[in-house]
C-alpha cells in the first residue's frame, strides 16, 4: 500500500499551502488509497503442467485498462512539476485508453480535458471520455496526432500531457507499488515465484520500461519479452538499434504498435522482441477469452501469442517455470471490431489457422509451430537452459 503525507500532517509546521495544487494531488492520492490492487489470475492449462501462467488483470481498474496507472502518474507528474494549475486545459494524444483514464482524473480535479485521437478509435472509448466530461478531437492521419495535440494545447493555453514522451519518467520504476512490484509481491506464495519471462506489448513503451528497469534494479533473473504488432516501428527499432525507424501503416491493434519509435520505449531493458501478425493476435484473443469465459482486448491477444511461444520453447527444452503477462483491457470495448467477423473480413484478417494452432498447443503441449519475427537483445545474458 502506498503511503503519502496527508495534508495538515504536521499542525506545528508552517502555515504555507499551495492551495489548489495541494488539493488536486491529495484528491488523486486519496483515490489511490481507496483502490485495491488488480488480480493476478492463474490460468489453468493442465497440458502445460510445470509451466505456470499468470495474467495480471488490468481491465479491472475503474477506467478499464492499464492506462489508469499511467494517467494517475502523468497527472501527479504534471501537478508536481507545476505544469497543471487550477483551470489549466489538459490535452493528450491517444489511441483511446489513456484518454479515457485521463478524462477520469481531469474530472476528479476539475480541469478541462481534450483528447486528440485517430478517427478509428472505438465508439466505446469515445463515449467513455465524454462520460467523464472530456472532449474528443478525431483526426484522419494518425501520424499528425502529436502535432495536432501540441497545437491544440498551444491554442487553449493548456498543457500537452504527451504520454509518448513522459510515460517512462512519470512512473516510479523503483517501486511505489508500480505494476512490476505488484506482480512480484503477488507471486510470493506461488510454487515458482520468480517468472522466467514477463511479456508485454508496447504503445508508449512505458510499461515495458518500468518492468525492465525494475527487473534490473531488483536483480531478478526474470527476462522481459516485448510483443510488437504487425504495423509498428518498435521491432525494427530494436532489431536495427536505430530509433529513426518508422512504419507507414497505422496499427490495427488499439493501444499497441506505433508509427515511430516512441521516446518512452527503452530497448536497452528489453531482452527479446517478437513481431506478432494481427491475425494471430485476434486468434489468441479469442482462445484466451474462451478459457477465461470473458472477452479480453486485442493487445492482450498479442501478449498471449508471445507467451504461448515462450511456453512452447520451455516445454521443448524440458524446462519448468512460470510466465506472466497482462490483460491490458476488456474485449467489451471491441465488440464492433475484433469480435465482429465482418470487420475482420474487411481487413483481410483470418484468425482461424492461428486459432487452431494455439488451441491445439494449449490442449496437447505439442510444439507450437508459429513462425514470427523474433529477436534476442544481443546484449542480454542468456538464461539457464534447464531447471
Ligand atoms: C489496451 C492497451 N494495451 C497495451 C498498451 C501499451 O502500454 P504502454 O503504453 O505502457 O506501452 C496500451 C497503451 O496505450 C493500451 O491502450
């Protein structure tokens, strides 16, 4: 549980107060104080006995995704840096999830909120932002997202939150109940409490940066695998060690995959990357949703493909251990897209063969034949081959 200094903590101290900013920070901290941690679900896969699979369920935050953590951190960072004052309009560039969470915190502290998003953003996310009193500016060219958001903030004399730049530094990577610390605390009572791998996708890259830094800081033997999507620059950036890589087509998987290597992506802490085809992402989303008896979002499918590939490798090497990934958000947000056969067909996505391969792997533990671009960080120290 996070602790924080309550206002008026020391009645004998100076009377000086920062007024509205103190109240805004206190409101966000009090919200955190009322919050329970998200569940770490153990996925039961009898065929894979000896390989324990855990899913950190970030869909259960009040605003429905892992971005609840980031939005809280970004608001605290901006308030404590003096960027947001009473009445400051807050503007964000987002594919949707971050904007939903930021709209929630903006309403909490009473500042106007503007989300600049691609026109393809799901209707559910737009409705959620408006529910919290936020305004949505939809644009056609995703590559113009950053410039449009910066320009809008300048016009409004507001603050451009810029998650893609600040995600990695707004989160306290040493602990303070960040997602990595929470995972390791929750694993304490498990048979294999130090996972072989943690798998995560990349949108800003901030969550993977927090996890990778924390692993190093605590000297854990766990490695970090980042699962990228078909239309995204991150994998090429990692492969070539060139941050100027770009991708012309926008990602079909909301929240993950970017046209450029975002500043918050920290490839040096990533041990391995895989580039998952979109049809495989959808297939894994379906397979996992059936196993959990509730729908997960697209980016969770991306994570799950990479996790299954790692589990298959461990099986083939006769290695026991544990694996962790995230349920980033719920599938309820994507009923009209990833769960809609006509939407998939219109984009030429056929998950059926991947679904068959993944289902068969989880039922039999026979090797998963799913070739994807896969690259180990050349600077990574290899892990043990058997345990
Ligand atoms: C649904 C979803 N999954 C995964 C991610 C990736 O997280 P990060 O931005 O920390 O890389 C995002 C980011 O927006 C997201 O919205």
